[in-house]
C-alpha cells in the first residue's frame, strides 16, 4: 500500500469535470510533481486531497487511512500540510505568529488553562517557540521574525508559507506552485529547500509546478494532467518527451 | 456595498416630500418628482464626498460608516422637522378601491402599484441598459471593471443616486400609511431582512423576501400572542440565514484558493 | 527608539516586556487604586462606568478585533448578564456566585448564537446578530412574569464577604478588580494557541482550516468568551443602573460598544481602554458643549446619537486604526524623526470581489 493513494478521483463544477477519474500513488520519502497547463485541475486536485473540496467519486488514502471525507482541520493533524498558490497567510500577524499558528495541531493544553496561563501552558509555549526557531533557522527567516506579513515582499511570503507548513511537522507536504512569481535566485533557493526538507527532514513532498527546470532537478516522478485527466506519468525526462504532454502544452493539431 | 442608512434615506425622502407638497403647496406629482430628484442628487453627493473615501477598505468599515450616517440623518431630521409625527396628504387619501368583494384603500393600492412599477423599471435597467450592466460588473469585481474601462467611481456615485432615489419613492409610498417622523427609517431593518432573504443582488429575490416577511407578520399578528408580530421578521431573518447563509438566491460562493 | 535584546523566549511571552512597561503599568494601577481618595462621588461613578464599558469592550474586541466576527448585537449579552445577575441576586444567591452564573449564562447564549452563526460571514453575520439583539429586546419586554417588562426590575442590593455594597468606592473596587482580571484573562488567551487560532480565523479561514484549526469550535468559543465577558459587564452595569428595563439595552448600546472598539483601535486591548474613556466621558463633554450651543440645537432630543454617528463617520474616514493607531503614528514620528514618512503607515487597499455563479 503506497503512502498517498489517490484512486479514481472526480469532481465537477457546474457540469465541467475539473478532475476526471484521476489515480496516482506517492511512495513514502519521494518528491512527486504534478504538472499541466492552466486549468488542468492541479490545484483542484490538491484541494480534494487536503479536504477543502469533497469529491463526487473516488477515494484518497493517506498512510493507510481513508481521508476522502475528512474535513481539512482533521486531515492536518494526521501529518499533511499544504501551501497555497496565491499565498494564504495571516496578513495582520507577524511571521513568528504565523509560524506559531502552524503548530496548532501540537497544542496539548485546553482553552481553560490558556485563560489562566498555567505553568504548563508556558512550558508548552517555550517548546513551540524552540521548534519554530528551528524552522526560522532552516529557511533563513530570522531577519523577518517580528514583521507583519502585510509589510513583506512576495518572495519572503512564499517562504513563510512553506515555513508555516513545516511547523506542523508534516509527514507529507503539498506545495502548490512553490516557485510561481519568484525571481531566478529565489526559485533556486526554494529548490534547495525542497531538497533539504525531503532529504534531511524526511518529508514526502507532492508539488504542483510550472517550472520544468525545478521539476527535473528535485522531483523523482512526474504526473501530467490535462483537462482533469491524467495524460502521462513517469520520470521527468520521460514525461517531458511524452507526445501527449507536448500536445497539451503546445496545442495539438 | 451595503447600506445601513437606507431606511433613513427613505425617511429623508418622505420629509422632503412633506415639505414640498404640504408646506410649499407644490402640485402632488411635481413635488414627488422633485423629492426623488433631490434625494438622488443627495445620494450622488454623499458618495462623491463621503463614501468614496472608503472604497477599498474592508466591508466592516462601510457597514459602520453607513450606520453612523443613519444616526446623523436621524438627528438632522429631528433638528429640522422635529419629532412630532406628521401626516402626509395625497390626492387619494381616504378613498378606496373595490374589486368585487375585496376593498383596498388607495394608499395600499398605490404601494402595490408603485412597487411593481419600480421593480419592473429596475429590473429592465439592470438587464438592458449599458449603465445597469456596468453597475452589475462593478459590484462583482471592482478592479476588473476598472480595467475594462468602466468609470468605477462615477458608477458608484450613480448607484448611490439611484438607491437614494428609490428610497425616496419608498418613503413617499409609505408615508400616507405610517406617519412621517425621524424614526420611521427603522422599517429599513425589515427591508434589509427582505434583501437578505432574497439574496443581495437579486431584485425578484428581494421582492419575494419582502412578501414572505409581510405575510408572516400578518399571520403572526392574527394567530400568535401579542409581541410575536414584531418578532416574526427577525425570527424569519435568522431562520433564513441558518438555512441559506448566503440568501435564498445566493450568488456568492466560497472563496477560491 | 528602543531595541530589545532578547535572551529568552519568555521575554516574548511575558505581558510586560521590559522595565519601562513594568513601571508605567504599576503606576497606573496605583493611581487607579488611589482614585477613590482623590475623586468626588460623581467622577468616581463615571470612572466606574468607564471601567464597566472597558470590560464589555474587551469582550467585543476579542470577537471583532481578534476573531474578525462583527457583532451588531452585543447589547443583548449585556442585557442577559444584567437580568440574570439581578434575578439570581433577588433569589438569594451570593454576589460572587450570581456574577459567575451571569457570566456562564451569557457565555452559553453566546455559544448558541456563535454556533448558529457558523456559516455566516461579514454583513450576513452582522445582520443576524442585529436580529438576535432585537429578538432579545422583544423577549425581555414581553416576558413580564420574569423580567417585569417595561415596568422594570429593581436590582437588589449586593453584599460581598458579609459587607453590603452601598458606597460608590466599594463598587469601584469591585469593578477595578474584575477589569484587571478580565484584561489578564483576555491577554492570556491572546498569547496562547487559542488566541492565535482566533487571529488565524480572522485573517484567512481557509488556511486556518488547513493548519488544523476547527473553525466551528473556535468561532463558537470566541462568541462564548466574548458574550461571557460582556455578560460580566452587564452584571456590573445592573448595579450602576439600579433599575432594569428593556430600553436600557437598545441598538444604540450595541452601537456604542462597537464605536468604543472602533474609536479605540481595532485589534489592540489598549485601544479598548482608550475607547472606553472616550465613550464614558463623551456625555460629559456633550453636556458642557450644550451650554455653549443655541438652545434649539442643544435641547434637541436626538442630539447624542447624532454626535455618536458623526464621530463614527469621522473615525472611519480619517483614522480607521483609532486612537491607538494615532498614538503609534505619533510615537514613530518622534522615534524616526526626521525620517518619518506618511507612507510608513499606508494602508493596503483590498478591492471587493464576489464570486458569482452566473
């Protein structure tokens, strides 16, 4: 049984099949990329896996558990974190607070003890902060720690969002277009971080990407979608040469 | 854009009409047209000088701003016209219409007819005219509307002008049955309930919402103990929001990510 | 400009960040405790009212400023707290128990409202809370067997530790203690994961969900907390009024509470205190202003709500961050002098977009 098993997943919006009988498997420890032209259903697929949409048919299994009908807030504690294509950070909070919010699933104390801020709560807070500092060190965010998201440049926000996802201490990380809108150096850095996250932290990564350079560098296997359907699967080199993929990107005549 | 001061604009419209017709002795139809026009100009200026500044601010700011404006209007109306309820003379006061067994007073008939005409006109305006369609576009996506060349600011001012003018019509229609006084705008909350039940942005929906509330109030008045009549509108509003949090004819969907 | 050199995470967690804070807040507390000795009965009473407003404001701020849920109906929770407290006190319950019960009942109703309002956002939520407040007002005025309706309900005299609370200074100390406790509790919530979850919901529901925050639980919790705290203010307000009737808890009160939060500065607890001072002393200022105005205007009955409306409009137009925001700007002006630019605090505009089916 593979780590993340997507089987026969479908959803339609107002008669349009956004995702049409898609199946794929992700093995533990790999970097898996999903590519496809605009409107291919990549983000919708992510939304289905992470519990933001519920499919019309098919199933999603994660670490041997059926998560098809679980809502997002019950999927996150299982060790699945994600980022968003258009960045969904907590705008009016600082970077530190954003990362601390990322540790929500690791809270152990109750709201009542928060009211009194019992010593146990303080110990827990210190523990959260130590873990958050590790992420800050890894992603080199120390300089921005106390700044509000609203004041940060786009590239940094993108990194903070990955950082927030890492604070969940996930086993599986879904990255939706981690390099879109970044300049070449920032993309390069992001590529290194994805490799680090995968290799050093042992996190399985599934990412949606446009940037074929990044995909061939970090991804082991690639899935190509077009109009909601799988058109190719294999190593980056194989998929890039696949005629169906070439047609989808350049238009078939 | 949400306007919590709509009821108070209606009240202003009624007062202007009372002044023009009752005090200045203008002919009824002329006074009516003039007060609608006056309110439309007022709405335009209100947007141009006050509301335009909060364009692009969170919705919360607009809600609070219009609530504040409503209070100002009420205080000003109280200063100018006083707090004693005034009656509103119409050419049709006291007469009634007989249709077979049913007797309807002309005042209520005027409300019915006026509402129908207004709805048809507005419906056609939003469906058929360039300006109406531009307004719909603006309400859906301000930036995109601006990019395709719609003068968003002017459109907003015009929306406010129309909305104030419509409020004036409503005020004038309502004035003969409920006296004219600064507090009459509170019925605006019920209008809100109607709009919410119908779903914002849908004129037939608002009409249906209004009917539901009106009928329910009458039934509650007849069949339930005293007090339930006033409560029924709010009860229905809450019920409707529980069942359809985005209105019966919802157009707004969950945010995309 | 002060730079803090942090050596321990505790420095981020503590309420008082450095020696200066400790000094000023300590001084404030001493001054507040000494106030009865210096102030006459009238101003002590007014200060008491300001602190009651501040408690209610803390409750509303948690909901509006930190969880991002607008409520136009908080007067209802004030009323529920006031009536519960008075009725239980009348039934012979001790003062403290009755206060606790008032808080719990308000919190329970708040949780109910929050639960009902779960799927609503923005203006729909605002309208629903408004309708809820109207319903509460109507219910109180109709349930004469319980509340006395418009005839009113006399608030029984309370006694604390066997000592009857008759003097103004006694009520003042009770309110001061409860305000400090409320503020500490609210700040504790805000520095823990519960408070962060609220902020997360305010800023982005969708990513709050995807980091594992249960929206239903935390929105309901925020409503319950907010309503409970407002109910506490209601219980104290009852003693201030002495005689309860439904027209003491109208929409105007809800609006005043919101005005306090907005004028003070949305998203800061210090703003609540500024806002409460402002709202509490505004009637005094108006009374003074009345003497200088021509009588036709000064004696007009609707003047006060009109002024409230005017202030609300002016604040929203010119200083949406309220008094607290203005204070921050003045502070950074001097800290950065002569480098301060207006753009330092420029707000980002967000343009309305609605996703439509058709």
